[in-house]
C-alpha cells in the first residue's frame, strides 16, 4: 500500500499518464501501469484513472493539488514511523547481540545458551520468572528478606557492644563519674554515721537546748512573716544587702516633699571593695540623680544633688558600724559631712538655689538610672544599714553628736526609720539590729 501511494504521488507530480481507457473498468486481474512523461509532452493513450466526484463532475486543478498535498503528508508520516521502527529494531538487535555474547549455561560465550534457555522457558536472570507480576512479587519478597536480615544484624550488633568497645575518652569520663558518685555516696554515709553517733552520745540537756534554739528560730521566722509586728520596737531593725547584684535593694514607701534643705543620717557597716557602693538614692522624673550618696570604685564618697557632685572626706569601708550624716541647703549650696558625730568636711556651691523636687522614689542600696529602676550591680551597696532618717532642715552639730553617741533618739520628721515604711526585695533581709551601745563598741 505504501509503495503504491508513493508511485501514485510521483506520477501525479511529474505529469504521468495511465495506460487504459477512461471511463472503462479494468478487466478482472488487470492493473494500471503508469509511465513517466515530461510536463510539456502530450499523453499518448494513457488517460488518468477515473476519480469519483460528487455529482459526476471531474475534479478541478485546485482539488487535485489539495489531494496531492494530503497524500504527500501521509507519506511523510509513514516514512517517519518506518524510521522509528527501524531504529527500534536496530536497538533490539544490538541488545540481543550483547545478550548472546554472554556465557551460556555451558560457560562458553556466543553459544546462544541464553536464547536456548529462554526457548525452554527456564529462569536465566537470577531465577526470576518471566511474568512481570511474578518478578515484582519476588523482588518484594527478596527486599523484605534483606530488611529482616539487616534488622537482625543491628540487634546482634547492639547486643554485642561491650564496655571495652567504647572510646577511651568516654570510658574515662564514665569512670570519673562513677568515682565521683562513689565518693559522694561514701561521704554521705560517713556524715550519717557521724550524726547517728552524735545523736546517741548527746545528753538530754543538749537535746533540750537544741530544741529550744529551733523553737526560737521558728518563732523568729513566724515574726518576720507577720511583717510590722516582727520587732519589739518598730525602729530596732537593720536591712542586710549581702551581695553586689542589681536586684537586692530596699525601698522607702514614703516620698519626699519639695525641700530647700535637708539632713540625712544613717548607721551603716560595710567592708566591700572597691567602694561600698550606693547606700541610698532619690530619683524624680527627669532627674535620676536628685540626691545620691555613693562610693564607686576607687573614688571617694560623693554626694550628688541634681547631678552636681561634692566629694566627702568620709572613710567607712572597714567593716565596722559608723554613723553618717550629710546636710545641705539650697542657699549657696552649702553642705556638711559628719562621721560618728564629728564634722569632717564642709563646702558650698553644690546645686545652689535648686529645690529638691517632690514625688520621687527613695531606694536603699542601689543607684537609679531611671525612677525606681535600671540598677547597676557595680554601684550596689554591700553591707548592712539601719536608722535611716531624713529631716527637712539642717540639724545642729550637737544634735548630730547626740544621735551618734546614743544619748538621744530623734526620728526624721520627713522620713522616719520604721518597719512598716521599708520594703525589701530580691533577697535583701530585715533583721533585729544591735543596740546603739553595741554599735558604739564596734567603733
């Protein structure tokens, strides 16, 4: 069929003529024979075969050209298909040749052993059936078998891992940890044995003394938990700030009114180095350093008023109780510094004519960078303090001496030292304070 169409196309394109009689049917068993003629030659008794048309009319030249183009396109598609099939045949032939070159069942190449084995229906590719569904099933079973064997090997490997197979560093670390645990256990056992021996050997009087001390301690804890009723007198307490941190501090609940003069006195004990830190600070909106007493680093003790600074000739970092007083007045910015009742220094021009602003926050043990916060651990006070009082006037020197030598008790008229006016935070403590006379003996 393909050869016939090709011949027909060539004949039509070159002006070929058919040998036969137009309008007559060929006798049975006969065929048309077409001979090529030049385009300008007249046909000699070779009319075209009859072409059936609608209504019996002969086709026009345009219709013939369209038919020729359709035939040509069909032939090109057939040729492309034939080319693809030839390429497939060549590829299959190459693969068959390679397969035949492999050794056959007799061990000799080129003997056609594989083809013979296939012809017999035997398994020649790793004992796999020739049906693809059977091949898939068998491969699945094989994969599951391999998976099971791998899991068994893994279990055996885990079971066979011994201490000796561990890395040296891991073994040494485990030995050290075991040794540490053993020593800790032995130490605890020894401590328990000692305690047991002491309990057996102590007398009933010692037991009673121990129970009495425990009862007193429990009673003291209960008093501290109750708050304002913790102390026999509301001013007989001290605030302890044992660590240099930014979260231990005390806070005075009351605030200051507008002041044109003041006196601040307190007892404190510290041996911190370098510098005892900040015993107290007063901050207001817009000015964090409204009033600050600070000894920071290797600097001397300083009094700050409205961020202006005066250095005070005080020396209190010897670990003993000391009574400190500072006075200030807005008139000419006059200030005085007292230690243990004695005036050690005086000066002027410290924030003159600046009234102390009201409504701020008064903090014990920390320097404020903002009102009530942003503490710096390096500026924190470390130690104990008591009897922090503020007056709205400059006290006389003899009054300060009487307070320092315990001959008079004069609470501050602006900020008095009372238990219910002081809160502690961050682990700061409130404990009973030594009597004034005991503090004097410490000097």
